[in-house]
């Protein structure tokens, strides 16, 4: 079993890497095809539409994933009940949201000071139901711990996005690129549905998957109100969090009224979020694992997993953020061309905030898996308010660089508070000695980076050398040891029966 789990975890990581690489390829090529002005409009429309579906459409499926994870090993027949109730609730919610979004298109365009965005918002409305349908199956397979299938779907989604978004952008320009965001999730949903119909559902109905003895009727009932009670808090969390990480782009557009600068800032956001995308795989694994550990009252195991996650993120985030900040110019030129070079400075600031946001986001899912959704929900709302005020003030004074600074300051603040709650609720904290060693290695790496040329392609070689330098320091300081258990082993040990 451990071998199968290790293989699944490996493919989750690979699928996340492929998915994120596909995203950067898409943005790089679409940015070149459309140019900064239309790329800014593209970013506004797609970001807002996908934000709506991610923050509202993921609430009920995430609740489904949590509750299926808790009963999967003991009550497989109940899986079908939870799934059916989720489909009903999700269909009603998404139907309402789709209609509201379509008729709100003129209001959204007006709020951004650009009425020409109205037809683009209306076109993007179709993203909502199709994205929701595809995301439903991702959450469903997470709850069933079918990470292999989930990885296959994620890789397929990456390929569909590249084909449709870039292909449509090339032939149909701005509207085509938005249409690609409609075709890609539609293809993923169809694929996921066929896998469920001809493979997963049959396996769940197989005699060997059924309980050894008949379960009482009471064990086959599930109150749909439980889904809603958990989901509304998740929805508010996603709402506040997605606005928290996207409000800067909307305020840049709304305050500066400049499509070119909006496109430049969208480029800095896209590249600056690389650390966030890299560690997103942790949330996929941690949510069901922590949910199961807390349901079984295994608080010691939950604490061990969280502690391993925190240490892993700090060890890897520090050099990633330093190198991205130092080599911001060649990175932007590599992904977007010299036409977007103005994105380098705000990105070099923003990437520090994204590092703190990554820690915050991963541990929000730890809290959610443990059923403590209100804390990340409230903290995200507070963060949104702070980020909005800071962006409004700093954009007016410093332009897009001010927006990057505002987001970074806010991210640092809410990450510290989240780490406090992680310590308070789970007894998890990183040792001061470890923190000092990581900080020393990071500081030496930062100053060493000034010795290297920041050319367009050679920076990748220098980055590899500097990362090795950083890892070597931690090895000398015995912060990285041969006997260290990686996060994966901690997760696997928590899943063994």
C-alpha cells in the first residue's frame, strides 16, 4: 500500500509541475501574441471569472472531499450519498452564480472604468459552469484518495489548456484566448466523467469494496446541511483569499486606467506566484490527510505532518524567493520578452510577499482539514481589508511597485498570525536554531548572488550553482541530515493502517 501511495504522491507532484509549467507557457505565448494592452484585458477578464468559480464553486466540493475522506475506509456506500447531495447543491449554486455573473457584466466593466470589457465578461461566463464541473471531479477523487487519477486529469488539463488557449489566441486574438478557457475545462470534465462512469463507480460497487456485514440504515444517511455548514465558511475563505491575492490587479486597472501598466503588472503577478504554484500540491495532499488524522483524534500524527510541512516550505522557499528577486529581469525577459521588462521591479518586490502567502495558504488548508475553517476565513477577510487600503494608498504614490509592496506587507502580517494559530492549535513551531541556520544560508546566498552576471539565459546556471551553495551550507550546519524523514514519508506513515 505504501508503494502505491508513494507512486500517487509522486505523480501529484509531477502533475503540479506540468500544470504550472503549462500555465507559464500559456501566459508567455499569449502575452506575446496579444501584446501588453490586450494581455492586460485578458488578465482582468480571466482572473475575475476564474476567481468567481474558484471561490464559490470550490466550497461544496471541498466539503465533499473532507467528509468522503473521513468515511472512505469504513463506509464506502455512503460515498455515493455524499456525492449525489453535492451534485444537487453544486448545480443549484453554480446555476445561480452563472446567471448573476452574466447580467452583472456591465456593472463589472463600469466598476473597472472600461465599458468595452462587457462583451468579454459575458463570453467568459461559460467558464463558470464548465470549470465548476471539472473541479468537482478533482475534489471527488481527492476524497477517494485516487491521486493517480487526479494527476492524470491535471496533466490532461495542462495539455488541453495549451492546445485551446494558445491555439484560439493565435487564430482569434483576445476573444479566442478567453474561449480557450471555456474549451479546456469542458474537455477535462468529459474525460473525468468517463473515468468515473466506466472505472471508479464500478470499483466502488464491486463486492470486495462493500462492507463485510450489512450496515445499519442510519450509517447510510448524510445530512446535506453538513455540506453547506462547512461549505459557506470555505466559500467566504476562498472569496476573501482570492480577492486578497487579486485585488492589486483590479486596483491597478481601476486607479491607473492604463491597459499597458495592467498588462505589465499581470506579468509580474504571474511569474511572482511561482512559489505559490509549486507548493499548491501540498494542499491537495494535506487536506484529506489532516482531515482523517483529526477525525481519528491522532493529534500527534497531525502535529508531525504539519511540522514537516513547515520545515520543508521554509527550506525550499528561502532560496526560491531570493533567486527570483535577484534574477527578476532575465526571468521576465525569458517568459515575456523585453517588451515586459517593466514588470521586473514590481515582481522582485512581490515575490517576497508571495512567499509568505504560500505559507499562509498551505496552513489555511491544514486548518480546514481539521475542521477549523473560521480562523482562515476571518483572517483572510482582515487581510483583504488591509491589502485594499494599502494598495489604494501606495498605487497612487508609487504606481505598480506600490501595489507589489502593499501585497507583500499584508502577506507578511497574515502569515505571522496564521503561524501563531498553528502553534496554538497544533503545538507546531520551527526551532529557533533551525530558523537561524536557514536564515544564515539564505543571507549568504543573497550576497553571493551579486557576484554573478544577470544575463538572459546564463542566470539559470547561476541559480543552480547558488541553490547548491545554499543546500551545501545547510548540510555543513547539519540542518539537512541524511536521517531526516521527508514530508512524503510523514504523510505516508499517517495513512498506513
